């Protein structure tokens, strides 16, 4: 069997364990597994990240700052855009195909023991254990770990984060996490552990109240965006923005961030505070270290420009909170006079709210589907879109590649420099588009 066949077989075996978006409120299986593995998640400090929007980008920013300090960093994020291996990174790179296969084979006997003793391990539990084992073996100096969904019952929560980061919380996955922001915040607050430092991004009041109550209950230190840290100034710049950031230990000026939008500036401030919270002593980080780290940050599929003439942007926004931030950033940073949207969404999302947010800035919309079995049928999505945009502004296409071609053609009908295409609606949509457009 070839290596390529091996990796496909392993990925198929992991996916056969179910879907990652379902929450089973128990940590018994993953706790039993890491016990068998010798508690690999305790072999390194952890910066643990939960929230509704901005988790993966914040994780990448934290990683960039830590690596600039010459630390060896493990990063675990989800979901992936192209390969399952993208979730588990050491030294900024995904595990090789060979190592991913070896790791699965090494752990498979333990998976089978837990399957028999506690019940079948889930897709996400297997990957989480593989990440912790890979990081312990490397070994890494620190791990940056993103929750899959929620926090309290998330498989990653067998790790006790030295720093717990909560990015902005809004409504998403309500069927699993709860019907309102306060309930969702309660689930995500579960990663805040006794004696840790909680770094809280800007939150709506109901979420903030729940998070602060949790920090008081467990005796955690707290740092809040807008109070203990934050963005002092930001200006648009070619390819991104320039920031002055107030951290927990100092002020860092003229920091170039090659990402768009006020939300990314907030993510940068949050990441900076998380790294400062982990750093011993009261001295600030080096200004040059901070500048160099942020200048190298990438965030695939988050307002990512993948083509010019016309400009094509791929964005993974999939809930109203994320889409609102995307729209603000597109309006501020690009100033399109004609914008064509390509939209494919999951059927369980707040589709109407997403469409209503897009309508004021979009000239025409092409609705389609992505590669997920959870994707909304294009005809149903078209009906929803017609109700918001009107019949004359909506086109429907069964394939994403054809939808992109149509959108680029529509954009070409306008001014080349004032026209753009926004491909959005789902992480899967963004990942599929990146593959089709061969984004690096």
C-alpha cells in the first residue's frame, strides 16, 4: 500500500468515528485515553482558546509570537481546510503524512481499549489524543490548543490551560450549546481553570457576566480587552493595517498586521495579552519581536485575497457575528463599487440572518453548495436569497467551481479595479474554494 493510500485509509478510519459537531456531555472517554497514554497533555504548558469567532486566527497569532521567542510550539486547531493533518502542527507545519499515519497506528491499540471500556471514541477525541501525543513526543515547549466546539465538554478540556483565552461569543451551534449567549458563554467558560489567567476578548454583556463569574468561582486572574489590554490605534495600510497595541506589560507601536478588519486587530491584542500572561516577570516583550511576529501572521480563509483582477476574497464566516465582522472589514478595506457574493452554507445555520447582513454590500449573489453533506440545497438557499435580494439579483448553481466562474464573469462586467468576488458562508466553502483557486 502506498503512503498516499495509507493516509487516505487512516483519515477514513478517523472520520468513520462520527461527526465532530455533536457534543456528548462527558469527558470519560478522552480522560480514560490520556490516562492510558501517560497524560501527554500535562507534559507542556497550554494556552487554551475557546469562543465563537476568531479562535483559529488568535491561535495562529499566539503561535507566531511564541515562535518568535524561539520556543517550540504545537498548535491544534479545527476544522481543517484541506487535509486532516492541518489540525496538528509542530514548528508551524502540519505533521507529515508518514508521521500522521505512524501516530495513528501507535495509538490505535489504546483507542480499541477505550472503545471497549468506555464506549466508542469520537472523531474529535481521537484527533485530540493524537495532537497531545505528538506534542509530548516532539517535545514542544508550549501548546496552543483550540476547542472544537463549546468548552466544558470539549475533548481538549482534559488539558488545564495555564492561560484560557475566550474570543468573542455570539450565537452559533445553539442546538448543542444553548439558546442564548449567556448559556453558550457558560459552556465556553469551562476551560477557565483554578489558578489560570483568563484573557477575555471584548464580549457582549451577558457573556461577560458569565465569564467573570466563572473567573471568580475558580480564583482565576482576569485580563479584559478594553480594560487591561486593547487596541489603542489602528490605520489602514496596503495589505492590512498598522496598530498600536496596549498589552498587559507594555505598549507596542507601529505594528503591521497583514490582515483586514477591526476584529483582526482585536484578535491581535488578545493574542498579545495571552503571551504576556504566560511570560514570567513584569518586563514587556521586545517591540521588534512583536512587530516581526505579527508581520508574518497568516490566516487562511479569513478575508484571504486569493486572486486579483478582479479581486477574489475567500472568507469562512458562517454565523451572524462572524459575517458582521467580515462585512465591516470588506467595506472598510476594499471599497468595492460592485461585489458579487458566492454563498454556500450549512443547513443548520442562521441562513436568513447571514443573507440579510450581506444584502446591503452585495450587487448580485450566486448561491451554491460545498462538499459537506450538511450543506443546504442550492434551490432552498436560492429561495431564501430571493426573499432578501429579489429574483433579479440571485443566481443558483449546483457546483461551487461553476459558481465561482459565474461570479468572476459578473465582476468582470464592472470596473476591474472596483469589482470583487466574496466567497463565503462556511469553513468548508472557504476550504473548497481555496483548493479550486489553488490558494497557497
